[in-house]
C-alpha cells in the first residue's frame, strides 16, 4: 500500500492518511484499531477527551506491530492548565508507550495568558522527549501566529474540521506558508457522500465517494483521519491512497465549498 507522508520540522515522517477514534469506546475502539493496524494503517489519532486511550494502546500492543512503525497522536484537553505534564504522563501510561509522536492542544483557551502557558508546557514536553512533535487543534491562522510570536515556535500540526464543504484555499496556503501541517478531522461529513459530484467522480475511478474525498485531501497534502467502526469501510478508506484524482476532479470538489452547503467554511477561517 502506498504511504504518503509529510515531514514535520525535526524530520519526523507523519503518514497523511490516518485513523480517527472519536466516539469509539471500549471494546469497539479496541476492535476497530486492531483491524486498522492489520489492514495497514500506520497513523492513529486519539485524545484524552475521547476516553479510549487505553483501548487504543491495548490494540497497538496486541497487534504485534513495532511501536516505531506507528505514528501515534493524542490530545490534551485544557480543563486544568498547569497540569500538562501529569496529564501527558497519564496518557502515555494508558497508551502503554514511552512517548507519543504528536501531542496536540485540543482547543484554544479564551485567556491569552493561560493559552500561552499551555503552549510553553507543550514545548517543554517535546524537550523532555515525552512527545516527538507538538501542535494544536481547532486553531485559526491568527491563533497560530500568536503562539509563534510569543514563543518563537510554530505548532507543527493544526488539526481542524476540513472537508469539501469547508474548503478554503487560504487555509491551505496559510498553513503551508507557516510550515505547519494541516490535518483534517470530520473529512466525510459534508457535503454528504451521496452528493452527485462525488458519486460521479467515484464512478469514473471505480471508487467509493469516501475514497474520492480522502484522495482529495491527499492531493492537497492535507493529513486526513477518517473514522469508522466497520471493518470493510476501514479497509476501503485505506485504498484511497492509491487513487490519484485529475485536476478537473479536484476543481469540481473544490467548488462544493461555494455551494450553499459550504457556507459554514467561514467558521474555520475565523476561529477554528
């Protein structure tokens, strides 16, 4: 299976196609992640808030796959600023690993001082080797710049809602200019996999609409983490890495953001 990666500052290779685990719990999360790894995924995304780090870690251990082969992300929920180190230590314990490949601030804090303090703690965690790379989630470009101006360190990844209905070329170019990898969660939610543009392109390529949307992300070098509890869909989504869309296909998908269903994209631009 072809694996496309982004090289983070510092040289870490991050697979662009990963597996999201939001809303997967307990044995469901364990089974889904185990199948994900058996199918060939090498990028897992979880979070403190998801309540499934232990299940993800157990599946990783039981898969028999070397830890070094799997890019592992978790996120910190900033309910208690000042407890970053202890929280990450607990996440590592639940995951059964010595470090994560990527640790993300799950969302920005309203208090600017607290927000910067959390980011400082993230940078310290990277210095201590608890996380190979650190980044953020649900941040706008302006919020990325605020963190960088205060610390001199740009987040290496920003994970936001991103799909054809939310496409904004300024987001893509803005992240690229900052050398920050744009990662999209909720990639398959809008405009809906039954949209005629997606189904027509899928039929042309003998693919599924989900594969088309994932391939569209990859064409822009946007990391993407689709989620499913169904083994057949998990395996099917992985095969999107083999699909290369034509420029005309990409342009048609881009245009979906200019339709009424895509008007919500301004939320990402203003304060995602």
